[in-house]
């Protein structure tokens, strides 16, 4: 079942060149919005930028490297300083397919068939030089220009993503699973920290509660239209006390401070480990609304290999049990374990065929959704400094099948739309690292 073979997929689709493969998948998966199919392809391939498009990006919101690198090459190989100049996200629309607005996270890859370029006076998305859609960048929010006492930028302390909807607070930029080389194999958190520091970015290892509150005060003052609706509080796993605090105590204090200073202004989401109920209760009581004990990969043979630290400290069965039990505290629809979509097809030891991979992940989706829990998925980015190493992404066909299964499972279990993710559907969704919200 799990082989070392290359990931070629089931049919001929994956042997076509990029534009033909895109069209063939659009034809084959005509039940999915075209926007979702294109978005998944851009996420899996990454994006390149012409010099003109990078010049225009100056003055728009840049990539803040809010947690991982989410790039397909290291910074030292970026010829045009894309790490400083590329936009956080693009929004595509129009083109010959008359696409509705679609927000896509930027993953730098100069070798990608997808390129943003200036053509006929407009920014356009090209696939193998064929125009696909018009492109716009996200303006810099007003509060990004506010000064912080520390001299750090707002984009460092309280960056926004998802076209301004989500404030993303990585308050601890390291993960202790790296200490014994037991990090999740797709994760480059600590390595990205190192490369960002080497590249001169003021990348704060541990953000203080005070600097977070200071930054949020500016956002509160400037965000008159209430574009920011949710806050994610996250960071690496804490296995040994960090400055005297365990993981729950550490992350909960930020939620406590936000609730004390700002009441219920924002939905608070906590992306941390799976905990026993007493700790989950503490997280909930500190003010979090949503709990993300990320599951990463469902398959029982792959989980220990992909997540060796999680396997050793908690174990797959323990993780599942804790996710299920946490629903009693947060409410099932507020428990949102993430899957790293596609990592089960990694070339090192993953599934070599699409349908067995889909069957495995669908089993996990169905397990959680049958209990009212709302799993979601992001799109695996094979980052060069992750243990799995750089490699081609799984085929677009895999992601289209995953969207089909996700949507069908969601409707079969009659789940409510996920809270803290903004609007759903093509033309509306802002979640930018997979198209799961675009198909609901
Ligand atoms: S728990 Fe896994 S995914 Fe999360 S930061 Fe640590 S190694 Fe990365």
C-alpha cells in the first residue's frame, strides 16, 4: 500500500504539461468550481514573479512569513529578493473563464509554470505563458504603518493574512520537537526561523503579551470596517517548560490578555497540541473559541513516520481520543483538526497512487465529521528545509479528488459552516492555503 515509488497517479492527466493538465482537470472535475481547481494547482506548484510584478508588489502587503516559510526554495536561492518583495497573497479574477475572486497564498517558486506578470498594462496570472486571470495584491492595512515601542514592525508582531480577515500570532517561533529531530516531517518551523534571522528579518522567538496587546490596540483603532474578524494564536510544541510555563499556560495567557483588553472583538483560535480534558478546559476558559489539535495525516502507518514526536509523546490513538473528547468542552464544530493535504503522497514513504491516498484521508474526514467535528485541510508545501525535503507536489488530480470527498463528507454529515474562516463559496472564500472553503 505504501511504497517508495514515484507519485505518478492513476491516469494520463499527470503526464501532460501544466496548461494541458490544468484544462484536463478542469474538464474532468467540472463539478468543482474552476476557481478551486486553479487555486489548488497554484498552491501545489507555487508562483514565480516577473521583475515588473515584483516592482508593483512594493507598496502592497508583503509576505510576512507568519509561521513556516511556505516557499519551494530557500531564501538564499531567491535571485530577486522575493522573500522581501513577493506579496502575501494574490487575488485572481476574470480571464477567459470569467473567474470569481479567488484568494491564493503565495509560495515562491521561480520554476513554477504559474507566473505573475505585467501584460497589456495589467497584472496577470499566466500558466505556461497562457493568460489565466487578472491579479491584484492586498493593500497594506493602515495599521501596518503604526509604530511599536520595540521598533519592530506590525507585520512582524501581528501580521494579517486571508485578505485581512485573520490576524496570525505565532507567539513562539520554535518547536521543541526539533530538539531531538522528532519534528513533523513536513515542517520547517525552526529551520525557517534560522533562515529568516540569517536574512536579517527581526524574527521574534517569543512574542510578549505586552507587544501583542500594543499591536492589537492599533488594529482596533484603525480597522474601522472590522475586516479582521479572527485571531490565531499558535507556535511550536512546548514539551519542557518554556520560561517556567507548560504549553497550555503559555498559550492561554495571550487569550486571557486579549479577552481582558478587547472583550469579544475577535474570534480566538488556538493551534496547539491535543491535550487531556483538564488542559483543554483551561484553554477554553482562557477565552479561546476554536481548538485546532492538528492531526496532520490519518493513515495509521504514516502518522508515526510523518509525526514521530507526536507519536512518541501522545500517540495516534491518544491523539484521536483527545480530539474526540475535546468536543465535549469546545463543542464539536469548534474542534478543527487540520490535515496536511497531500503529505500522505510524499515520495519518501507515502502512497504511490491517488485513490488509496484519498481513501485513507477520507476515512479520517468521515471519522471526525461523523462526530460533528470539523476537520479541514491545508495544501502540503514541500519546503526545502523540511525533513521530507524538496520534491514535486502530488498531482492536481489528487487535490481535486480530495475537494470532492471533503465536500461530499461535509454535506453527508450536515455540518454547519466552519466558524473563524470567513465566508464560503467561490468568489467569497478568503482562506488562502487550500480551496476547502471555496467548495462549501
Ligand atoms: S508540532 Fe509538528 S507541525 Fe507543529 S511546529 Fe512542531 S514539528 Fe511543526
